[in-house]
């Protein structure tokens, strides 16, 4: 089976330690997490993880089941790139002097969809939002002029076919009482049984 | 489902007006409200407030002071496995908590319900490398079903209710609750204790899909050579009766995994023996001849499947499991039947036709005959002078009538016991299966006795494993659970030695382990003991042991270089199971 990029979307409770619980599912299997984002979701109190890995579908399916098995996880979905809308945000810091004299800033803005975030005497910060290729392209353009700092965010993704999580959560909140444990009738007679 | 119409708020009879109590006192009240009667533990600095509260409740709760925290958790495992209830452990922070790690990993892989309560340093000291501070939460994350750190007293009732619910429901597992010392001391207004029955992010049982039941029934009805393989799921799901009814109607031959053993009597008419590396010849060999393989509450461990690409490739596979992540994990299923087997088995029984497979069953019998002539006979009735492990188990069977709980450690003695032991009742075979923890048996046997006080508990341990946790003889000395201990002493780390003989050209690398005088050691703890090495003494000694009133330790000197066969060598398929060394190529 073919390896490809998958985005795993996990709806969770907001619980300390859960990030670790999810992260070790990947590290235990020596799978590299390419990007990981945690954020609020469409529902107050429910957290949403976006995790990007490159693996075969079979592996990703098993990983999702392992993630869903965690007590504080509500639901895990996986999608390939065709099934989602996603964006990443990148920030680029370059010297204002160089930019002002050598770069056609208006071209940057129009051709690469860049925005100017900050302009100071000493440096300027641009931002680009988009797919990996788009943020990568601007690195190539700016590198010759001395890119002082670069950073890119994790991927955030929306599932095209999803109707959101509200209905599922209502199902999950439906109380189904568990049955009681069958008792061991002999446990009450311990004094009679012990003594060496 | 009828239960939905019933009132959901069930308050325990403990209900009282709210009172101000300490977190430690609240912890004890929660445990009592959960019906906890036995706690295995060891005190220390960070859990002292809880032990202080325990002091006031010691007439309601039985606390067993072990000699090492690993002993506490294995004892709690033995308790849980014998009783079907949740085992409870107390340990202090730092080394107390880290000593639980092996037991947690063991309980996790063998799905044993535990609630472990560890003390922790004051919340304001977390992360300062305080005395006996360790990051228990992160250490135990991969080996607990759930863990939680309590830093405020008011969290205790809710968190403990959740802990017991999670440990015991669905696929059971260990839960660890780490309580900082300030939370134990802090006073708060204790509400009426309410058991937890629902967590929105947690689904203990997957929804049963009737269409899959129908599909599975169709496959079973059409099958000519179907085989059932079952694991601990039948026992954990308390579905022994349902499983028996299913077997009776379906007429299917049934083989057990090491942890599934005793879910049906070993002499059940459908029973064909044990699966796995040292399981019986027939079920291993014929796994690759069946046309439909029905797996019930088992997880296709590599010790059961051998090489996966040579495992039951010809068969259609039906897998019944409560844990959705087990389906397709190792073996691709044709029909997955998600759900609690206590519910799915009766549905499947209703949907199938009554059948029998005399020709197919005959094949298992033929395999057994081969195994008997090449392996079993000389193990149980040896011609050579030196004793075998198998004959010890064989005599033990006749003395217990298959009614005792046998607790085994890990290694050759474990395989031999599971191969030859006879069981009548469920929850009789307690052993460390998934993790293979040497040192498990002695403390687990202590716990098993508290979990099933009316039953005879016999620990069968090798000389290597016994020396790993033999300090728990001190626990036996002090609390006097009446257990029987058999040490099968071959003066070697036998299983490793067997592999070195078979696969490393007899290079015995550090498997030659010497033993103390076990009789003197036991007597030092006030425990009756005897050692035998000759056949004429064996049966009388076993009789003396079983007839003795209190704890009794019997050391049996057995052949040093005996091997356990049959064997599915590592990296081979189940059909490549061999009956003797000469067949290994």
C-alpha cells in the first residue's frame, strides 16, 4: 500500500497529559509526526487535534483506533489531502534595508499572497497562509536577500464532508448505565479461611 | 435496552449530610463505598495521610503489608484475576510508585482491573526535584488505561469513582491515581459518594451490529472444518456459560490461549487444548487447515500466531472482541463482531444451526495421539530416574481434582503447568501472559487467596522467578494466607537455557543460576517446607503439602536440561510446530 500524507483529526476532552498520551502512540511505533496542532473546536469544552503523518492507510486506520481507545478521546478521523481543506501560516523576517532597495515588494505581495505584518526600521515581517508549496516558494525568493528568521505553523484542517461534531457528541452524552460487577460471595468469610 | 428506562441517579447507602473531612479520609470513604475490602500496599512519606485515615478504617478494610511495592501490585492482580473484582494498591511517591511499573505494564497487557493510588509530593513542589518526587504520571501513561493527578481534595470523590468505573468496565485495565500530599491533608466538604456510570468520551462496549452476527453465523453454518480459538475475553466478560452454550450447539472444536484457559473445563467435550508456542500439537497444526477460524476475546498475540504471513491464510476469520482496536490489528478479519461477548455469543448461538463435526474432531484426536506418544507420555510417566515437571503437575491434578487455582510464574514450569494442568472452574489459571513477568507468581498467589478465599491456591514457580520476589514470604509469614508453593527447581533459567541449546548451539550464557536452601529460607519465615528429588517421595510430599493446614513450600528437584515440546519456533508458522528436538531443522 502506498504511503501518503494523512491528516488525523481528534476530538478530545481538555485534559492535562492527553497530548502526551496521544504523542506516545506515534513515538512507540517510531512514526514521525510531521505537524501537530491543538486548538478549540466548534464545541465549547471540546479540543481538536490536527496531526499530519505520512503512512499507509492501514497504519493510519490502526493508529486512529489506538487514539480513540484513549479514555479522554471522543473521536478520531483520518483523511487524505483530497478530503480536507487545510492551511499553514508562515512568518518571514528580513532586513528592511535590503527589502526596500532590492526586492519588488509589491510583487511579493501580489504573486505570493504575502502580507506585511510588521515594518520597522531594522526589519520587516511578512506572512503567507496556504499550502506547503506556497509557503516554501517565498523562502526561495527571500533567501538570497538574507532571511533572518523563518517559522511555519502546524497544519490546521477542516474535513470537507464533515457535518461537525455536535450530533456525535449528543450521542456520546446519552447515558447508558453500566451493569454492576458480579460479586464474589466468599469474600465475606475471610476470617474463617485465614490462619496459618 | 430496558436499563435506559431505569432511574440513572443511584446514590450509595453511604449518603450523609455534607461534612468537612480531609482528602485522605475521603479516599478511604470512597474505597469503602466502592466495596473495597482488601488493599495491598506499602506506606511512605507522601502517602502518610492516607495511611493515617486507613488506621481509623482498619476494621472495615483489610490491608496487606507487602515487602516490596511490586509484590503489592502483583498481589492485587492475583486478587483481581481470582475474584473478577478490581484490585487496589497503595504506594508512596518516587520509588514506591516506580516499583509499580512492572505490575502496571503486566496488568495493562493482560487487561487486569486495578486502581493504584500513589502519594505524591506537595503540589507546590511538583517539578522541583523534591525528595521522593518522580513524574509518575508520565512514566505510567503508556501502561495505564487512565491516570490522573489529584492536586485538590475536592477532586477525590469524582476521580476515584471514575477510576473504578474505568478499571472494571469494557476491556479492563489498570488505573493510577496520583494524589499530592496537600490534597490528602486538605479539608473539604465531602458530598454523597456517587458511583460513576458514564463518561462521554469513553465507550466501554462498542455497539453490536446484528448484520455482522448474521454474516458470521452464515460463515459458521457453511463451514466444514471450523475452529474456535478463545482468550481471556470469555473470562473477563463473565461469559463462560454463554460460551459453553455456543460450543454445545455449534459442535465446534475449541482451543484456548494461555489466558483463556479454564474458561471451560479442560475436559470439555469440545476442548482440543492450548494454542501457542508451547501449546498442543493439534490446535497449532490444524489452525492452518480450518476453513473458518472463530476468535473469541483474544488478540492474536505473536506467541499464538507464530509467523503472521503463514497464519491461517486459508481460513475466513471471524473475530469477536470488545476492543475495536483489536480488530484487524494483527490478523485481517473477514467478519468483525464488535461487542461484549456476553451479548454477542448468545446472539450468535441463536443464529447458527446445531451441528457436529466428527471427522474434523477426529483429526484433533489423531494429533493428540501423536503428541502423546512423542511428548506427553514421557513427560508424565518418565522412564528415566530424574523427575520431570510434568509428572509433578500430573500428580497435583489428581490431588486437586482440577478445583484449585494454579498461579504460575514465567518460563518452562509455566508452559508445562498450562500444558498439563486440569481445571474444572473458571478463573483457575493465573499467570503473567502478555508481559511474561518473572516474580509474578508468589505475590499473585497471595492476592488470589484473598480474591477467592474458599479455593485452594497453588503457586508453581521456577527457581529463577522465585528468587525475584521471594521476600513476599514475609507477607505470608505475617498475614497467613494459606497457599501452597511448589518450586520446580532445575538449577537453570530453563526456558532461556532451552533456547540456547536449540538455537545458540548449546552456548549456556549465564543461565546457570544457583539456589539457596529453600527449605531453610521458608523455615526462617515460619513456613513449613520440604524438598524432594526422588520419585518415591514426590506423591507423599505433594499429599503432605495439600493436606497441611497452613502455607507449605515444596521444592521439587527436576531434570536440569529437560525441554518443553511441542514448540513453534520463533519466526516459523503454526503449522511448522515440532514435537521434538530432532524435528527442528
